[in-house]
């Protein structure tokens, strides 16, 4: 399956206690892959995620909203393991990662 894509929202979102596995195959005909969880403009909080055994990156953040007035752009108490690319990939800085395991990604 392709995974989850979080689009641009006007308010903060929270992804809490989610397990994503065997995701990332965007198009099976052309063998295009995408991150298991992709955020276009991130002003989200990711907490207690388990993102394992995916076909591409575990979490892909295109842009982070650096100027959002609330406390956002956190990854807390999560695990990114055994993904076929990176555990977490960023195109722009602006994410706080605490108490998170990023391991065994190829």
C-alpha cells in the first residue's frame, strides 16, 4: 500500500499511537516509491509512532512550518526501524526529535 500523506492543514494535527508497516509502494507498474508517512507542510506532532519494514523512507517531511505559533514539529517516543531507505528524511530543517529510535534502516 502507498502509506499516509498528510496535506497542508490550517491547524495543528497530532498523530498518536500509530503503527505503519509494509507501506511505501506508490505505483506498482512503474515501481515508484514514497515515504510511508509523508507530510507536505508539517506543523504536526508525531507521538508514539512505530514505523517499521517499509519500502522507502519511514517519515518524509517536505517542508516544516517554522513560524507556526503553537508548539509543533515534534517527534516523540517513536521507533523508525528496518525501512529500506532512511528512517526520517527532511527537505527542510525544523523538527525536534526526542526519545526516538532510528535504527537498522538501509
